[in-house]
């Protein structure tokens, strides 16, 4: 599990490394363009269920910590879907689509 370390209190939010790799690209892209947005995800039933949302803004400190040293391959279709959602103002995590056959 990777960790998004967020805000001045350094709250630690765990995501699968693969998800975090895709989120990192989207978040860095949006922050580079100074475009704030919200990030929402469902909480697993093993952790109580529900939903959580963060406000992502260039002025809020954050770090990405990956459990694995090797980078994950990026699913372009998923990345584009996540970027489209973020461009709409609310990046809600969706399951990764099956990559197209080569």
C-alpha cells in the first residue's frame, strides 16, 4: 500500500500503489496548472465503509510514498478518465478499466 501524505497535519491516506501512481500524475498535472479540485473515493467495508473527499489545492502540502520501489506501468485509458473527472472539478476514483489488447 502506498500513502498520500496530505495537509499541514500530514494525514496519511493509504491507496494501492497502482492507484497512487495514477493519482500522482493527475494531481501533479492539475497542481502544475494551478487548478484546484476535489478527490473522492469509497472507503472499504473492512475500514467502516462510506466515502471520503479531499480538497486538492496547490497551497496544501502533500507527498506520495510508494511501498514498492519499481514504478507501475500506466494505463492510458484510466489516466485519461481520471484527468477528465478532475477537469470536471471532482475526481472520483473509479475501478481501473481493462487495458486494450495490444
